[in-house]
C-alpha cells in the first residue's frame, strides 16, 4: 500500500501523519473515557462488599478479552478495514459498559459483573490497536517509529494520565457511578473524531478482498510459522511490559521496608509514567534516526534490565531517599519507552499482505503482558522472594535484547547475505 510522503506539514515534520491527526486526537479522548476507572475499580468494589479474590477474578476476565481483542485487531483490519473494526470496538464497549454500570455494578450482581465487564474489555483493543495498524499502513517508513511513538503517547496519556486525573476530580464531585456514566460521553466524542472527522482513506475498505474473511483471520495464526521473526517480536513485546504489571504486586511491600511508604510509592509510580509518555515520543524519533533494532536492544531491553536491578539495590544503599529512588524509577519508565520502535519494526519484517497479521501478534503480546507479569509473581514470589523476582525480570529483559538482534529487516538480511558471500 502506498503511504503519504509528499506535501509535508508541520505535523508531518514532528512525526504525526497529518492525514491521521484527528485519529490520534480521537484515540486520546477515547482512552481517557475507557480507562477512567482502572486506578480505583478494585478497591471500590472491595469497599462495597466484594472480596479481594472476586475483584481479582473480575479484572482477570477483563484482561482475557483484552488479549483476545488485541490479537483480533490486526487481522480484522485486514478483513474489514480499520473504520469497521474500530466501530465494532466502540459498540462492544458501549454494550458492556451500559450493562455493567447500569445493572451489574450498582447492585453488585457478581454473576452479571463478570460477563459484562469482560464484554467491555473488547472495546479499547479493537478501537485503539486497529488505529495503530492504520498508522503502520499509512505512514512513510522513514517516520514510522516517530508516528507509533505519538500513538503510544496519546494511548498512555489518555489511559494512565488524563483518565486518572479526570476520575480523581469527578469522584469527589459526583461520585463513582456517575463518573462511570460520564465515560460514555468521552468514548463517543473520541470515536467521532477518529472515525468521522478523520477523513483519511484506507485502500482495503475500497476494494473487495480476493481472499476470504476466514483466511485473513487464519493468517493471524499461520504467520507464526511462515515468519518466525514475528513470533520472536511477540515474545519481546510480552517482556516489554511484564514488569509493569508485576511490580505493583510486590515492589511497594519491599519498598515499605526501605523507608518508602505506599502513598509515596504511588506518587513515584505516577511520575514513572509521566516520564514514560514523554520518552515514547523521544525514542520513536531516536529509533527512526539510529535504528529501530538498536533502540529496542540497548535503550529498551538493556536499559530496563539495568534499572530493574537498580530499583532493588539502590533503596538498600540509600534507604528512604525518595528523590533518588524516584529518579531511578523515571529512568526505568523512560527505558520502557525504548520498546516503542517495535511497533514500527514488526510490520516492516513482512510484506504488505501480512502487516495486519504481524501487528495482531504484536498486539496479542501487549494483551498477554497483563497475565504474564502477575503470573510470574504468583508462581515464584514464595520461592525466590523480591530479590529473585527482580533478577528474573531483569534476566527477561536481557534475553529480549538478544532476541531483538535477530529481528533484521528484509533489506538487512539481503545485505548480510551479500557480505557473507563476499567473505567466502
């Protein structure tokens, strides 16, 4: 598919494809509405009468559908186009949200809460990740790393920053349930900008696919055999954020014994992700200039591995030093953004016909992070403790650095082959 490369505007120069700018804005607003409850839903429900285990099962069911929808997003874009897939995500979100907030949540009908919250979980991956596939198709290759950096900026900024700040204000003003209802307005507003105000054309929507829709869905699985490098990229993507979902389960407990209270830890955690969204942009640009593979390897994987270990050892040496520990956390969050070019590298490993399938595997990895991090804690914490877990997570990052070196672009493979032949 031909990308837009001429008639560059200011937006193009800073890495936002001008033809998709309203889509980016729409994703920001949609994710703000979608994620406004994530920071408080579990403790709220426990206060209302659910057990911790019931709240955990509820959020796990939500995570299951997120992973499934993340995998489906790429292949559904290939089969139906991004607008239809994003609309599908919007409808499923609204249906699940109305049932969950209107009937299940206020009355604590647990048997209804599980399926309705899970149905709601299909929403944002089909909406946001489908737009990410749209970006990979419609952005010139030389600025693709920066473009996906902007995507993760608006995605994380909406989900983890604006949603949290908005929610903290609204809960104090109108309460929890009305705050949840206000999400409907924001997701509809985001969808309006991303689907209607955004006028960009996507060729797959304008022609009949020669292959069946079923074949496109199957392609999201068979690509793992045909393109093993895509499978490696999916594993690297899981490792990318596994610690993000593991740390909150055990690190606050460890830090409390090192002079860092839970309240202070929460402030550090929030600061980490302000750093992360800023560096999403920086490392997208760095990846375009200095190589996607190099950025992922040295900044993302090696950097996260080093700062993961420092987050364990520095508090022991500088007990209670909030600023130093916060600085280490911010550097870890910055390096987490070093994986941003993976969203540019992975679809570039394959031909145009497989880009959607490749992105599906990458998106599946993004969904599976939610399970792998907590699973590692559940499986190993009692046996190896905090120190062992930190070394385990760091080891995974170092393994990701090695795996990333095998993710060569087709032109790099050709160049390497030619060099090897010349040596012979």
